[in-house]
């Protein structure tokens, strides 16, 4: 059992040494910073609005991430931070450690000056006149502030915002809220347009539907006139011919009149402009003849 534990400790020591050596190389630190930056964007729910750029070689002249802001603006984020002096401080003790931490603060301050001079905002217009310098850990910033307490103020003067993971998450969360508000505003405008268009279409449909009702009333009136003509003119002649022996002798069929259209006025889907119009009823309608109904159905 002790032999297995000793073997695990040796393996862990080798992995720690390999990780330390990888972190001392600029490319390894840069890759670690890019991965951490992507993770921060994921935690903030902003991956859909972030463009990541993998650095090639040692050019380092472009940001590691571009954040698309509401209104078509762009915010540049740079994660290329020199950490060699800090790693030396972690491996040293006493005065050597203090000297390494002093160099770390100087390296970070120098990087702030260089980053501000690049003026990324001029390359990605429209953009706010600032660039975010991302530090993958709060301890990197705290160690530099212990040696240079005014580092944040000097960075802001050079239009550089130093952000740790929690700070950047807060910034990106605010940007995500802005995107949600803009999306809601766009949806509200779309709903207004669709609602206005639907209202106009519904009014046009109601006009057509009212015309259908009026044409139905006219059709009923025409049918009843023809039925009255059948009863008054055609049917007597047919009966007389039947009496004279023409035909089979069967009684000619009767053509009953159709009832007028009746409906609850409040339930009709006609627009207000279509109401107040009347559809004539059959003049031969028995209730109309008895004076129980008016001469038309009014809408």
C-alpha cells in the first residue's frame, strides 16, 4: 500500500513539474489564458456574442476575444499577460521572492502601457475607447497591487480595464442583459407591426364577410320572388294543362319560399361600418304579411 502511494506521489510531482515548465513558456501561458477566457464567456452566457482569435506565433498584435455589444459596437479583450516573474516568485523565498514580485508588478505595468498604445478600439470601429486586459487569476492582480497600488488608476488613464475572471463575468453579464433588452425591444416592435397588419387584414375580412351576408339576403329575396312567380304565374298554367289532359295528371310540385336570414346582431362579425344595413325578406313571408316582422333583417 505504501509503495502505491509513493508511486502516485512521484507521478504527481512529475506532472507538477511538467505543468510548471509549460506555464513558463509564453505559448503555454497564452493557451491557458485563452481557455480560461472562453470558460468565462461560457459562464456569463455570452459565447454567442464573442469572437475568439487564436494567436499564431509571436505576433500578438490582435485581441484574444471580441465582444459584440448592443448597438453594433465591439469591445476588445486581451489575455496575453507576462507571468514569468510571478512564477519565479512562487518558486523562490525571502528576498528573492520579493524581488520577483516587484518584477511582476513592473511587467504588468509595462504591458498595460503597451496594450493602451495599440488602440484596439481604432481597429474595430465602432467601439468604446477602452480595452480589457484579462488576468486569469485574482492572485496575479493582487500581487502586482501590493507593489504598485496605483496600477488600476494608471491603467484606466491609458484606457485599459484590468479584469479578473469575476470582474469580467460581471461585465459580460451586464452586456448579456443589454442584449436581452434589445431583443425584447426588437420583438415588441415586430409584434406591433404584425398586430397592426393583422388588424387591417381582419377589417378587410370583416368587410368581405359582411358582403357575403348581404349577397345571401339578396339571393334569398331573388329566390322568393321566383317562388312567388312560380305560385302566381307558372303553377296555375300547369294545373290548367293538367285539367286538359296534358301530362301525367300529377299535381305540379310546389316551390316553398325561403325564410330570411336571422341572427343575433351582437354576435355578427361585421364591422361597425356594415351594421345598420337591412336585408329584405320574402314579401310573401306569412309573419311579414301578418305584421309580426319588419321588412328586413338589420345588421
